[in-house]
């Protein structure tokens, strides 16, 4: 879709200039954050005021602040917080009378701090943050599968958001360093998510691994990656699951336990169903080997090599960043996507087209989702409206081979499409269905 068409589409959806607000709060999907962060660094790096990253161009940063940037003729402070697709939809769609906020960098507080810019050492903390409602969200899923649409469990009534697709996000199942496997089946993924553990023999195919274990960990309920993984794995995004929280010591995963239960604005999150807030954290666990004797788990491990395996899922960008540390990307039903073999996408070759790319665009590999940008047209400031147009146009202009887009896939490359998250993969001669 070209820029003029996108501008017309956004205008037709009724974006209005509701106020003189000049701070724009951008939030949502962690799986797509590397693309957005890289693009913002590329265009506005000189205006970076604060980041939770380790450098001024860390595309894995969870929070950023750009000050006094010119977007469509409007001077904007852009505060970014990547907290997950569901969390992003929740704050942007929340009602005015009972708003859901998130923590963002505060432009005024950051500007008041001493020191030179960019302030890469400043974590998002009470000294420099503000609570605010998101203006624009990125999501790996449609709002139709979100917990935050209409009257929700927290007794809020959430707005129906406008949505536009901006790309395709590839995901992968992953396993820990040295685990000796390279594939996961649909049935195993389903069993793992529901039970949290299966005998290692189900994953390895080796009978003597019966007393070992394959264990499952994952994201918290505010993650679009989690929703996609559970739906692709035929679990169902509202089905009760079991995640184990790893403990790491000296390069080994030595224990597995429960995540903390939580209650967020009336939404109960169980210990079994809770998880990590970032795919990067999950992938970090996978750079460690599993101990032969793992504490905190209900099994005596004495099989072949005392086999223990930890399995999870993540966006390819997060997984690729940990590939050199030993993370193992898994094929799904014998088919791989975007990286994992010697000729695949890698962090060192981000613009490369590969066989995994071909598997996705041709419909052979199903573990992908559309990336959506969402907003509430009834309460958009001029600054937010211009930022929305800038973001949407930016990603529409990228080709898959653009290193700023990688490892995600441009809509125009797709030869297949879906009408719902993890839905049937379809083919058509109608090119409009692929946009």
C-alpha cells in the first residue's frame, strides 16, 4: 500500500485533533519493538533523551524517549513503552472514566535530570516516569482475540479500536543450549503448554528419556506472542496453561518453579499462567544448559544423560539475538521459519532472504502473525495523529530486505493471507487481501 493510500485510509477512519497534547505515548508488542526502535533511531536518534537499552541504538530497549522531534510539522515528545500486545490494547482502548495507564518516561522529569543526552543509563524508575494512557499501540494480534474488547472481566468497557496491518512477524519455538533437538510437533506443543511438562522421550523420540523432562515456559497474559503461540499450537488463547520459571546459575538452569500470581486491575493472573514480560528474557534463558538434576520439579531425573529440555517461543528478532549464545531454534512440524540453519536469517545478515522466508510467504510455515497498529480515532491529538501517519507510512515503505524491517516480512511479499489470528492460510488472486 502506498503512502497516499495510507494517509487517505487513516483520514477516512476519523482521526481527529482532540487536544493540544504534544507528548505521544506509544506502546504494545515486544515482538515488533526492534523494527520500531531501529526506525526511530534511524530518523530521530539525535533526539534520543532516555533509553532502558545498553546503548543509544539498542533496538531491544523496552522503553525510549525522544524529545522535540518534528513529526508532520508538529513538535512531539515521543515516549515509548513496549509492554506487550495485550497490555498495549488495554491502555489505548480503556475508557476515559476508568482509564488504564502504564508507566512511561516523563519528558519533563527526564529533561530536568542532569547529565548529557542520551541518558542511556537511566532506567525507567519513579524518578523519571509518569503514568499515562497509551495513544497508539502495536499488536501481534487483532483486537478480536484480545481480552480487552467491549465489557471485559475488569468491568471496564473497552473501545473498538481502528486497526491497520503494517507487516508480518515470524515466530519460532526455541529450546535451551545443548538440548539435542531441532523440531517440535503440533501435538507436543499443545501438550507442553497445557501441562507444563512432558516426558523428554516425547520430544527426543528416545525411549530411555522417559524419566527426563521437557518443560515449558512462556510469556505473561499481556503478550500477543503468547496468544499467537497458543493458537498456532491449537491450545486456545484462553485455555489454562502451565509455565515454569527457570533459575539460572553458572550457565545452568538449576531449578524450575512457579511464577508469582498477580492481580492487575481486577484481572487475576495465576502462578501457573503467569510468565515473562519480554521475549528477550525467555531467549536469554535458552543460552543456558539444563542441569542434570533440576530442583523444584516433580520428577526424578535419571534417564539417558539425565535429559532435561526447556522449551518456549519468541519472535525471531529476540531469538536471533541469542542464537550465538547457544539458543536452539526449533522447526515446527519439520518446517523452519526465518532462521536456524546456516543459510538462514541471522542478526549478522538481517537483510537476507532465506528458505524460512519462502516457507512463510508461500504458506508452508504457520507460526506468524500480522503486526497491527491500533488507535482510538475519537480521542487523537494532532501530535498523535501525525505520529500515527508517520509510523504507518514508514513500515509500508519498507521491503523485507531492508535491514530496518528484518526479520519481519513486508505485506507486499506475502503470497498467502489469513482472516484471523492463526487462522486458515488462504490463497487468492485478489491482491487486496494481502494488504
